[in-house]
């Protein structure tokens, strides 16, 4: 109920804006579930410590593999950084923003802000009319244009005959 109400009120919803402590050799995650419509997930993360932090967005299957095998499935291509941003287009489904400190030597304090933008890239999409609609617009434009020309010509001829 609440996520649907938030969609009505605005196109952007902040999911989390707080600090997390990720223990040495461990990982934490934030669940993101999209039930209504696709969105773009935006995130900002940062830590004052130079540590082995990796941040990734995984789908439900990748998260399950990460839980069961304890491997680095889906995280192996992610750079180790102490700050950065995320921007990922998501379809309906379950996802997780993973904070991984398994390569770190000390616990790490991470500031994480994650929000969903339900307008996303649609603001930038190029939209065109179908061929049939374009023809309707062209024909309607010609009809209106020539209707105005004929109406004006009749008024002008009538005015010129009177004078």
C-alpha cells in the first residue's frame, strides 16, 4: 500500500539514507523489490576508510548463489573503492544492493543512500507516432489549412465586390 501511495505522490522514492557497519570478511545487503513498474536505481556510497569495499546490485538469483556458495558470483568484476555512485535500470522483480567487505582487513563504516526513480530514462526517450497516426495528422493539417485558405478567400472576394 505504502509504495503505491509513494508512486502517486512523486516519481522518486528514497529507500535508505544511513550508515552501515560491514564487519571484516563479511557482507551486508539491502533488499529492493519492484512490484509496480520498472525504475532506475540510483545510489551513492562512501567510506572514510581505505578498505576493500565493493558495492554491487544483484538480482534475486545472483543473491541466492552468493548466500549458498559464499563465492564472489556477480562481484568479481566490481572495482574495490571507498566511494562511488550506482545507476542501474531495473525491471520488476527482487534485487539487492550488496556491500561486500570480504577482502577488507578491518570493519568498515559505509554511508549509503539509495533511491528509485520511476521516470528514469523515459524523460530522454525519443517518441514517434506510428505511420497511420502520422498520416492522420498530415491529412488533418491539410484539411484545416485549406479550409482556412478557402474561408479567407471567400471573405476577401466578398469584401472586394462590395467596394
